[in-house]
């Protein structure tokens, strides 16, 4: 349900067409990011010949958890920075 609420709010806003499309594109990427990460990790694990693929994913996450967390937080900070900059410039 929140998916449609956000889309309706962005479409009803007074933003221009380019801003609306950009906001919807960013929202789509954020909304689908967990699904894409799971799909990528699943694809990576399926390439291995291990009996239990979950162990491969767990081991990957254990090895790279700090880098993954830092990357996710960095991307979130970039989005917030872009939104803040846009707000300052348009005010």
C-alpha cells in the first residue's frame, strides 16, 4: 500500500514533469534495491557447486558486511544530499 501512496503523492505534487519522473525513478530504485540484491546474491550462489547455497550467501555477507553497510549508507546519504540541495536551490 505505501508503494501506491508514494507514487500518488509524487504525481499530485506541483513538481514539473522532469522532477516527477526523476523522483519516481529514484523511488523505484530504492524500492527494488533489496529484491535486486537478493537476486544478485542468489545468482552468485547458484554458480557455485556447494550443496547448500544459503551457506555461500551467508559467508559472502559475513565477509563483506562492513563494505555493504557502508555502501548502502553512502547511497542513502547521496540521495539525502541531492534532495536537500534541490530543496535549497529551488527555494
